[in-house]
C-alpha cells in the first residue's frame, strides 16, 4: 500500500467491475444501470483520449483510412467492370440456326423447351421474315432480294446463358448439347472471346480478394500496435488499478473501445476517400461513355456495402486490440 500512497496521481475513486457491482448487492435494474454507466464512461472517455492526442490519432487513422480506401476502391473497380461485362454478355450468346424444314410453330416449341433450362437467361426467336427484314435494312441489297422466289434464311434462336462469364465448363457443355440437337443445323459462339472475358473478370476478382486480405491484415496489426503503445504509456495506471482490485476485463474495456473508435473512424474516412475519388472520375467516365454511345454509369457503395465496410474495419481493429490486450495485460503485474 505504500507504493499506492507514494504514487503522485493516485485516483480518489475507482469504478468497480460489473462482478464487484453484483457482489455489492442491489436489484437487477441497479446492476444493469451500473453496467451501462461503466461502458458509457469507457466509451466516451476512450474517444476523449483520442482527441487529446490529435496528431498521433490523425496519423494512425489516416494510415488505416488509406489502406481501407485502397481496398474498397479496388472493389468498386471490380464492381464497375462487372457492370461492363454484363453488357458484353450479349457477345457470349449462342446462335442456333435451325434446319430449313423446321416450321415456326416447331421453332417456338423448341425455344420454350430451352427456356425451361435452369442455366438459360434469355431466349429469342428470329423468324425467317424477321431475318429477311433485318438483312434488307443492313445489307443494302433490298432490290436484289425482292427477286428471290424463296426466303433462303433459316429460323434463328438466340440463347443467352446465365453466368456466361463465370462457368466456362457449363457453357461449353451447353453449346455441345445444342449442336447435337435434332432441330439445329448449325450452332455458333465465339469461345475465344468468352475465355478472354472470363479471364479478365476472374483475375480482377482474385486480385480484389487478395488486396482486401492484405490491407485487412494491415488494419489488424496497426490497430493492435497502437493499443500496445497505449498500454505502454499507461503502464503505471494499469498497475495501480490492479493493486486496488480491478479485474482484467475492467482494465481492458477502455482500450477495446479505443480500438473500436480507431477502426470505425478509419472506415468512415476510407469510405469518404474512395467515394471522393469516384466523384472526381464520374464526369470524365460518363463523357467517355457518351462518346461510345454507352449508358455506363459509375456505381458507388450501396447502404449494405457501406455498413459491411464499417463493420469489417471496426471488427478488425477490435479483434487486433483484444489479442494484444489479452497478452499484455497479463504480463503487467504489481511488484
């Protein structure tokens, strides 16, 4: 006890832990209020300590925010690439040229059977008349075509598979099944183009996942190291708290809330950085899309994605803080 009396900053009162409050008596409502007050005090005091060292806190949160913005920004790039490939999936459609003896009624029935397949997104039947009308409009041989006694063009069924850019094997098998169909005279699809699109999308997705994992680990370790330094700076305070009977859980609580604030504020700052970058690029991208007569618009974070981003950054920081606290607090023992 002499060490406690000689310490120049000995606190006059120390808030007990929840278990101490429960052992002290009182009904359930009183214990719940005490528990709430203790957490509220730790919650806001940890935020106050961050603001008490603005330079250090800004540097830490800024580094984490840049890491989060880089990962989330790359995720948005992949999302917008997928938006582009959605429009390009029409290039992956399978064109089925039916045999000349197949009637329109038979072709429509065959198309209905194709629509029932679970891996088919869209089916369109182009009759002989429709094909001839399109040919007249785009070929420039309208007068010459008029002299033909019989329409030589076949009925065509355009089939757009689901997830054409993802499952290459299923797409190939579907194409082979169509080629072997009795109604089909010839089937056409550019497999090389499909493979290129699949490769681009899969590479972008994998890169986004790897980058997110690496930058997530950065948030984890930086937040943990920040709490470790905070424990070192408050070493004497922790030892005194242990001398007066504070439990490890009571001591760890304000540090965990500090990790919470670091992760949450870093997530918010990272979201603003990534969103600001998209806002800067938005007009230029839309102008470029207009030159190519496209309807491409940059996609931003949805509400659910924003919530997930903040939750993930906060969770990583809290878990990193808890792991550091679990080992560091046990090592600090009163002499």
